[in-house]
C-alpha cells in the first residue's frame, strides 16, 4: 500500500477551504470622481485597499439577474443603506443616470488584480428613501439595444422566423 502524497491531501482538503469574495463598487458620481464602496466589511477593518484605492465598508444588497423569455431587458438592482442620508445626498447632488458603475469580485486572500472579475454597468434609474438608496443598473450595450423588426423571434436561439426560407439562414 502506498502512502498518500501531500499533493493529493492538499487537493482533497481544498473543498473545506473557504475564501470569501470581496465585492467592490466604483460608482462614478461626476466626471473623474468616484464613490468607492465595499459590500459589508469582509476584512473587519472598515475599509479595503485594492489597486491603490481605498473602499469604505457599506451595507449593500444586490438583487441578481432574473431570467425571462418575454424579451425583457435584465437589470441589476443594488440597494445601499441610507440611514445616515449619505447615499441619498449623492443622488440629490449629482446626476447619476448613465454614469458608470464597476463591480469587482476579488478573493479576500489575495486582493490581487490578476484574480479579479470585473463587470461594468450603467445607472438606468435611481431612487431613495430614509432606509435605502436603490440603483438600477443595466449593461452599457442595453442602451444601444435595437429591437428586431420581425413578427416572431425565437428567444432561445434568436433564429429569425421571418427569414426561414432564405438560403444560408439555418
């Protein structure tokens, strides 16, 4: 019987290792001016330093994309705590519609640019009350979305029903 190698032990033990993701938000509030927030306080320090920038801890909740076959444009809603009125103040003082929001996911153990997953969105709508401020985000290409001029489109494969008899269309 052979002894178990250290590599195999490490590979088998990898499932029990948890490395939480740090979710960072860069919200463009004005030209070349950003509000940098981190979702929660993952490191327990009140802020996170990443890529030379400091992100302040904030109570943020995300609503994930919902799938739809009705042709609706998917949106992402991000709710920020507005108990102190700061998030609502940013909305009052700045025109945020169309501004860029960058969401970065990076492992807490490395906080390395090489390990990061970056998504860019544009602010489609904004609203706030005493409890929370909600940003409705959409992808940049959704602002340029063109609706096809056909009577019927199969959503699964986007095969154009109107052109079904044309040569080379599938």
